[in-house]
C-alpha cells in the first residue's frame, strides 16, 4: 500500500497590534477584520466602545493637557528666574530650606506705578508685606501693616514700607527679619508691582469675592471702587483697586487692618481660582503667563512646590499684627510681644 502523501508545510502569521489597538478594542481576528475592512462575522452586531475605554481616552487627554501646562510653566519660569531682583537681595536670602519641610517667602506688593499711570510718581514702596511659610499640607501667613514703625538698618525709625524705597528688596529683607526677631529667616522673595498684579489676575480669568458690606473709595488712576454687598467677579485692574482701598467711604472707621484683610481676601480668591475647573481649562495659558507676572528667585521646581503647598495647605488664617498705638508721622506701634507671637506662629515654634 502506497504511503500517505507528505503533509504540506504551512507558515503561521500573527498580526501585530498597533500602539492604540488596546484602547480602541482592536484585538484578535475581529480587530484585524475591522482594520482591513474584511467581512464581518454574521449575526454579530457592531460593538460600541465600553465606558472604560472612553474613560481611558479622557484620562489621556487630561494628562496631555496638564503636561503641556507644566512644560510651559517650567520654560517660562526658567526665563524669568531672578528677573528684577538684585544680586544683593539674592545673596541676602537664607539657603538650606525646602518647601517639603518648611520655607519662608517674603511676598512684596510694590506700589510702583506703570508708565501709563496718571498718579503722582514717587520712589516705590512696599504697599503690602506678607510672610508666607509653606510646607507639605500646611501654609501659615503673617501680614505686617505697611505703616508699622520699625528700625530700618542704617536709618532712623520710620514706617517699615520705607525700607523698600530706601534700599530695595535687600534692605526690606533685613528690616523684616529684625522686626520679627532672629528666629525668622527669609528664604525666598516674590514681588508683584501694580503693573504685574492685574496681569496675574487676568491670566486666571479674574477672581470672585464676597463682601459683607459695601466698599467705596477715592479715585485710583481716574477710577473708583464702588462695590455693593454681595458677590462680585473682578478682573485684574478691579482687583488691584479693591486691594488698595485705604479709606472706605462706606465705613470711615476702617483702618489699615481692614485694608490688610482685603488683601488677604484677594490672595484667598487667587488660590481658589487656581484650583477651580476654570483654571484647568486655561491651564496652558496660566502656566505660561504666571511666571511672567512676578519677580522671584524661585525657578520652576521651587514655584511649583510652593503652589503645591498653597493648594494642599488650605486657605488657612492670616495673622495680622495688631497695633497697640500710634507713633510719629502717622505710623502704628506693634508691641514686642505681638511680634514674638507672630514669629512663633509663622515658624511653628521651631
């Protein structure tokens, strides 16, 4: 009996999955048919992508959007690092700090007017002085009234905000550290001017505030603040004028403490805006613009670490140094005990 014919040799080919086939559900023979337009399996209805697959695509889009914002932020921050700060000021900062365990930032609101301002030009002073202590999951803030009487190194005692006009950021750092005592050391500086502050607010798409009473003011650059009690959405220039109100015509009994409280309200509104859905939509624009609105020694990693601390640390309370009386030239007096308590609060008793 003749032997059986030899079995023919077959080659087996396997299709390779594309990089996105798993997300689109294109696997196996059915996936190959769908990709090549081959015949469909009789009786099988077209499958709709499951919710899990849609969620993966959404997550991928969100990750790409956030990554784009971060890349733009780091590039912009790298270009702007140290812009506008003197070398003397940078050398005066205390090193060896970390936003993971605690770092102190001096936030200066300068009253330097833009070139287009119609207000009287004068040497810029520190319109607001805030010390911010950021660490993982916690943020503490101390606000020093700009009219507080202080001993400025090399000068006679006078309002603390004059230190900035006399010797810039460098002298203000020394003055603030001496004013609060040796336990407070400034590690970083963030400075905003009247020209930069509105740009920061506008980059965020404005801020929302709620007023318990009306606020009316004198003119700022030809415009007045006239806000009724209730909710308001402010653009950059409106927020700047609101933060600068010194004499509230709605309540003539207000003093500089109420002005500091308004500034803290604006800062809290900025923080809320940073973590809002609207900020996510504008994330790449914010990432690119924000570093350009401030002068700081911090680079991209430091700024992002500070932003993370502020985000995770909650709105928190701000300690405003309470005056005990009045001094020469319209200054206010703050007791040594009050300053010591502020320093202990800021550093957490370190």
